C-alpha cells in the first residue's frame, strides 16, 4: 500500500465555503412604467452575473417602477391605509407617534413599510403589491439574459425586536430557498437538529445591503457561492411570515399589559 502524500491529504480535505457579494452598477433612476426586469437583466449581464448567482433587489426601485407612489403631505394616512393590525405605538419626542404594525403583506414593520426617503417632496413610496410576483418577473428576465438558474430576493429595511438598529430582510423571492431547514439532520457531533432552520433569505438580504447601502445609487447586488439554495419550486417570502396564532410577541409590551389589566378589571367587576 502506498502512503498518501501531504498534498494528497490536503486535496482530500473539505474546501472552505466562499461567498462573494458585489453591487451591480449601471441602473438609471427608476420611474413609474420603466421595464425594471429588463433593466436589471441588462445590468446583471454587464456585471458578470452567471447561472447560480442570486440577485438582491431593493424594494424601493420595484415600487417606483410599479407606480407605488402616492401623494401625501405626510405619510400618516398612507401608513393607516397600509395597516392590517396595530402591534405597538409609542409617542416620539417631536410629538408624533411611532407605529409598529402588521401590513397587508403580513410583515411587522415600523410605519407599515411606507417610505418618504429618496422620493419627491409630497410623495411617499408604498411596498410592492406582490413582491414575490415582482421577484419572479425579474428572475425570468435575468435567466433569459445570463442563463438559468438564478435566484432573486426583494429586500427592505426593518428594525428588530430586542436589538438596536435596522437590517435588510427578504420581503419577496423567486427561485431561492429562504429557510435552510436542517431539522432532522445531525450536527458535526452526531446530535439531532430539532429546530435549526437558518433564515438564509434574510441573511442574503443583509449581506447584500453591505454593498448596496442607502445612498450609494446601487440598488441591486449579486451574491455568488450559494447555488445550493436555488430551487425552482421554493415558496416565496410570504412563507417566512409566522402565523398570528404562533406569534409569541403579537403585541407590544405596553399593549399586552393594558389588555391584561382591562381584562382583569372586567373579571373583578363581574364577581
């Protein structure tokens, strides 16, 4: 038997994972009626996007292209119109009120995702009507231009319970597995994984935001190295919305306390 050389053993060792994320330049300022899927596909081709890559697209340009711009001297009425359920409200130092709500897409966000930045004075931007469908249209155009398969994630910025600051998350997707469900498999030590399901769609969105930014003028990024997550039949981002009956934090702390206090008073009054 011939002993293996150090080089052979090194070649046989598992190769470390590698991820590349880069911004895609060359998109014009987007306006209502623009054919966004074609514009993104052309820019992706010029930027060297290949089959196996995933594109992360800022929802703002999707909203602009789809005409989700409304006239509003302030955004309060637009927030009300987009609200499905109020989760929490808090007064602000400027006299206004911060509203954390569940919007019509099922997303729990500040101000229902209504955005007054990077839009003309007197207007606000609403989220796309169907971000999953928007992602599917962009994906079809990109695959026709650079080859299949590719994935598309529509991203938006949100705060997080228990944590300061904001990060981007997936609000729409096509062709990408958004949960890397490892339940039922085993870890490196042989232990059964019972709850592990990384939200890779949100992680892709957050990684892409590092090269897009809010003021860079680059609203689309490409992610390479995650071809294993591409799945033509994967559900869209609505699949990440936790059903209300399973939500342990469906109300803000003050709202939950007030509701419990009122229920207690009513119970005492009936005794």
